[in-house]
C-alpha cells in the first residue's frame, strides 16, 4: 500500500489520475446529496399539498351542505314573500349570500384544479429525478469497476517492468 502511495506521489500521471478519481467520487456524492435533498423537499411539498387538498375537500362538502341549506331556506322564503314585505328583504339578503358562497366555491374549485396540476407536475419531476438517480448510480458502478480494472492492470504492468528491470540488471552484471 505504501509502495502504491509512493508511486502515485512520484508519478504525476498517477497523481492526476488519483485526483480525477477523487473529484469524480466527490461529484457523484454531491449529486446524490442534492438529489436526495430535492426528493425530500418534493415529498414535503407533496404531503403539504395533500393535506391542503383534504382540507379543501372538507370545505367544499361543508359549502355544498350550506348551499343545500340555503336553497331550502330560499324556498321557504318565497312562500313567506307572499305574506310579508319584510320577508322580501330577508330573501334578497339570502340571495346575495348565496352568490358570494358560489363565488367562493368557484374560487376554491379553481384553486383545487391548480393544486392538482402542481401535484401531477411534482410527481412527474419526482419520477424523472429517481430515473436520473438510478442512471447515475449505474454509471458510478461502471466507472468504479473500470477504475478497479485499470488499477489491477497497472499493478501487473508495474510488476512486469520491475521483473524486466531486474533481469536486465542481471544480464549486465553477467556480461
């Protein structure tokens, strides 16, 4: 191990190769960390959006129940209109309230549609990030395997070189 470190320290090509390997490993780790942070952020957003959607659905149900109640009251008020002028004023007020409620309902429905579109977009982004992450993992594994093969090959070549060097020194001494 010390020989390899010394050889890397003495050979600038090996030093550059080792530096590039370290930089690649750091880059891959950085990409994995950033991807996991994004995934967590998107997951948190997804959960928050889901909770908001559930609350909005409950609100829509309650608004529909209120709308139904208002419609029933409206029918009763029309009967009372025949009898009283005062009931006419009350009916007018109820109709205004109904219109406001319908406007709020339409705003809530449009907000729900936007939230659903955002959710679908976030899910698509999440899937794309997961696919990219898998691709990067496979690429990292391939690069690591290739790096190991090159190290083994370099070690073999180094051993051959040393053997040939010894053999040539023995031949020189023998001459």
